[in-house]
C-alpha cells in the first residue's frame, strides 16, 4: 500500500506513505515533548524546596511541547 485515506478536519484526504510517516514523526515528537515537560514539572514540584510553585510555571513547561506541532 502506497497511499492511505485519512480523516482530516476538512474531510477525507489521501496521504502518501511519506506523508503518513511525517505525521507519525510529528506525533512522536509532540508526545515525547509532553512527557519531557511532565517530567520537568514533577521534578520541580518534588524538589526540596520546590522549584515549581505556580500554575504559570507548569503552563510554560507544557507550552514548549505544544509549540512543536504548530
């Protein structure tokens, strides 16, 4: 199979194998960035004394991961 029908926000589209791999790579990068941000937030919250003390700090950590898909 060299193409796949994929449901996008605009409806069904046909993607090539190369495009599907690119989507998979983007998904992997986004997921890894989220786990990295969560790890940093957890470490900051658990530190003695905590180095992460506000919601804004946590949001800033996760904003980095969200930026990779834009």
